[in-house]
C-alpha cells in the first residue's frame, strides 16, 4: 500500500511543474493554497512565489500572502477563541488525537513532500513519525497541564483562593524555517492544546507540508479558525504580525536578531507576550514540554469569602 | 440625607456624635534629615552630588531629602549587585539564603509601627491601612518567599532552574514598602541580586528597609536601594549588565521599558495599569456589595492599579445601589493620614491631584452626573473628596482610562452577556469583581472575565501566597505565590 502511494507521488514530483508528462495518465497536480477560517482560499493579493529545492526544481506555485490575508486570519482566529477555549479540555485532547490519526493516515504524502523539499528519506520518515508522536504527546496534556500548574493558595484570611491557567487568546507565529513539518506541529500543538487559536506563517522555502497539514486539520474536527496557516515571506509579514492590535502573543523561531528586536519593540504597542524558540532542537526531548503550553497561558486567581472560617472549628 | 424618603432601612450617620482626633504619634518613627544611596551594604554619597526633597502630601512640609542617583551611581549599584551575585549569593546554599530573608521578615515585623508611620507620612495613606495592611503584608511576603529558597525543585516539576542574575526593580508610590517586598523577596529567594528604585515621592520606607537589610547582615550588594526619578529608572533599564527588569507602574512607562530593552536579552515582568470592572447583580447581598465597592475604589485614595473603578450595576437594583453608595461616601472620613479614624488620606502628590481633577472635569464635560461627599477638606495638603459618576457611557474616558484616584464610574447593564462584553471591553485586564448570591453565576462570570485577579463577593484582597498580575495591557508575569517564582528563574532543562 505504502509503496504504491510512494510510487505515484514520486511520479508527481518527477512530472512536476517543469517536466513533460510522459505517462499515459496525466497526474493531477495539487494547488497549494492558504488556510483561513477552515477554508482554503488563494491569497487575496493574487500573488505567488515559486520555492525551489536545492537542485533548483520548482516545488509549487505558492501563495504569497498579504497583510490583508493576515488580517482575515486574525479575524477568524479571534472568532474561534471562545468556542475553542470553552470546549472541555478532554474534548480538545480528542481533537488533537484525531489530528495525529489523520497525520498517520497521510504519512506517505508528508514523507514525499519532505523529500521534495530536500530531506533524505530516512530523515523525512523520522520527522513525520516524530510529528505524529508530538501531537499525541500534546493531546494527552490538554486536560492535565492545568492540574500541574494550578494552585490552591493558602491565604491568611477567610477566603478560598485558587489560581488556574487560561489561554492568552490569539497567537501569531512564524514557524521554524528548517523543520517544516515537525517545527510547525511543535509550535501549533502546545498553543492550541492550551485553548488558544493561532495564525501561523509557514516555512518560506519549504511550505508544502504546512499546506498539506492544513488538510489534516480540516479533517480532524478542529473547529474552523483555530489554526490558520499562511504561506509567504516572513520579511514581508512579520511586522504586520507584531503590529496587529488583536493579537495577544507572538512566537518567533528564527535567530535573526534584527527581527527579534523589531518584534520586541513593536509588540510593546499592546504588550503582546513574546516567545523566541530559536534555540530549540525539535528532534529531541527538549522540543516538547508542558512549559511550552504554559508560555501562552495567563494565570487567573480567584478569591471568594468563606463564611466564618475561624469560628467554625473545622468540624473536627 | 436622613430626610430622603425611601422604603429601605438606612443607617443614620448624621448624628451629633463626631470622632475626636486620634492621631498616631510621630515620635515612634525616626526620619533622618538626609539619605544617601544604599549600595554594597553601605550608605554612599551620590556621585551626582544631588539630593531632592520628599514631602508629606498631607501638609506639604518637607520630611527629608534623598539622593538623586545619576548614571554613575546606577552603574556602581549594578556592579555591587553583580559582584555579590557572582561571589556570594549564587554560591550560597539555598537554606542559608532563606534564613537571611526570614530574618528580614522578622525585623520588618519588629519595626512595623515605625514603618507604618513613615509610610503614612511620606505617601499620605491612612495609618489604619499602612498599619493593618501594607506593613504586615510586606513582612509576610519576605516570610513567604524565604521558605521557597531551598524548595524550588518542587515549584518547577521535572525541571532545574537557575537565577537570572542582577534584577533592576522599579516600584511605584502607591504601596511603597509593600511593592519593595513584592519585588525583593522572590528575587533574592531565587538567588538573584537586586538594584531597587522606589518612587521619587515615596522613598522613605524603602530606605528604612535598607537600614533593616543592613542590620540583618545580608551580604553587601545583594540588595541595593537607590533613589531618584525617571532618569534614574531609565539608567537602570538601560544598564547593559542587568538581566531582568521588574516594573510596577503605568502602562505608558511599561511600554517604554519594553521598547527600551527590545535589543537585549533582558527579561521583564510588567505590572501595569488597570480599569477593573466590579459587577453587581440584582441577587447580590447589596449591603455587602456596597461595602465592597467602597473598599474597591476608595482604598488607598483609589491609588490602586487593581481598583474597582468601573462599577456595573444591574438595572433593577441600580437606583438602590447608587443611593446606598451616596449615603456611604458621605460617612467616609477624609483627612489626616495619621489619624486612626481616617478612611481616605492625602492624594500622593500635587501632580496626581491635578490628574484626578482633570478627569473629574472630563467626566462632567462628557455628560456624566457627579456626586461627591460633602465633607470638608483640610486647608493644606493634597486632598480629594470621594467622588462618583453616574450615567457614564462605556466609551467615556472616565470609563476607559485609569484615573488612579477616588473616582468611581457607574454604568448599568441588563444581562450576563451584556455585562461581560462591557467588562472585557478594555485594553486592561488586571482585576475584576462580581457580586451575586448564585454560585454557578459566580463561576460563569469569573471564568469569562479577562483579568488576572478576580474577586467574587469581595474586592481588593491580597496575600503573599496569591499570584497577582494582569492580562492584556495590564502587563505580564505574576507576583506572589508559586507562580511569582518563575519571574526570577531560567528553566534550564
């Protein structure tokens, strides 16, 4: 089964954009579009770019998303916050697990795309397997991190007082440019496991997996708008990501210190929470942790009086 | 007021009885004529050679003069902190660090009365608040965090942490000693060293704390306390050898700080402004709610970032609640901060009084209806009557912007969804309150309000074990409790 798929997809790449089709049956090529609010539109700008692999082979005509696409994506993400964060944590776990199931089922396609994007087969297989396992890992955390990071606080007065994590809201992310699937999954999963929604800019040079991953999301019972994926150039879009007043947090995964400075500077406008995951090795254990979930959580503390706590004698 | 006809019982406050003056004695407090900078465990003359006055806002008389730290002084303090970090503090066994902090907590308790008097003299807050809230809570913060020093592996499951290094801490004038404790205690418990700057209008209790720290034998340089205004703060923020900025103050300055450190690896926690919604439902215990609203907005003259400055009352009880609030503000005693009966003391500074008065006139211009207490204000000093506005629009500036004074904006609502929409319609998200007798409604509201601290059927409660800090433009990071520790450590692996 896997072999046949491999074969046929290999044909796609070989017969890709530039090579003449020689087989009897003409392959159907995939259009790589962006993912906003559960739909697959083309960029409103009508622009595209053509990423190539090392050998110079064209990968696809990929949407060059615009500021307006980003704005639409934020609208979709904002609209999805209350529904997604309002779901039972258990249910979020089920949806993330479903995402892993869907990814497992389309493993071959992802391996093929990674190979097109220059990964050796063994590395591509490893990356897809890890991405699936990472989703399972965070699926399990959905209804557990709250217990680990909550507290009942022993205040010195007659109040019941507790602190719990809550999602910070809409998170804008520039995905890791290198690990185009594993990196993408590793930044999305903790953010949505915690009940946030997000807008993500895929790897500029390796965007294929990101778009195909959107298809996985689309068939995983993940509500529309929870994850929105754009393709395009970070250089063009980062500043809009950090300027938008309805974005609560920004995640940046590259080392460019000029961009990092710009993100910190401009995020001050509405005090976005900022996280730089530029030193994380997504292939190791350090690439997954409930502390990533906590980055995009706020701690809420609630107080309520307890009647007559001192005089009641505690019933003992 | 008693002549007002109504069907509800009303306490009669307008009796012929009045409170005799009950002033706390100033003799229990020693204030030096002049204070230098507390750097490396010693009192050092400022290299800037400059001093500035700190006054009593209740009578505008000079209390003392304090050094105005310049860039060179800041540099000296940071060097002392770095040296203490490298050579002493980070190497010291955590349990020994803990004992120093416990000792400081005890000494604050021992000198509680003196600290309370100075706090009220320098900042204008009523002695009953500095005595019963600020000073004991400050001591408790040291006591609470002392115990964490050697237990950090329990706070960060499955991870090892390390201190950040030198923390630059800049604190406001509304809770001078308490904010110093909030900042210093978790920082040094986790193994960092500190350069702290109190606000320019309220430096004295932080300097008293420096005396306590010196007396406690804390190794020199672990805590450095330097005084000055905005320029001193900027020098701390911009100093290249500082690893962490902890700031409590206005959102405006918080954003400036965030921009200033954007090209660096400095970490920050910002505890900024607020415009808390305090919501009263028709089924609430109205008398308790009225007390809660009064405490929520008039506590500390309203100089509270988490003050309940936007009151949302359900329409069906609005008339009753407003009447009771008017009756209640009439009974608040405004005057000498050192008088034990005083409810509302002096506004912290002339500048702040002007800000408050500006907002009061904006409120009137915007068409809201104003009520204020008819009390007489002292002839000298900075005072403001407890004030409230009704018929306030959601878009009104007095409903959107932080006033930081004893001014309450009252709005009404009909349904749960409506009030959530209105309450969350603010760039701030520090605190919120809800009053209702129905348990399920409490949890519905507390869950949906976007704020870091939510008080249900109470308001303005604080505790060292309870995390405090905001959502959205009220800042990031938490202070207090287990969650307050993460502001001062790096998670290593």
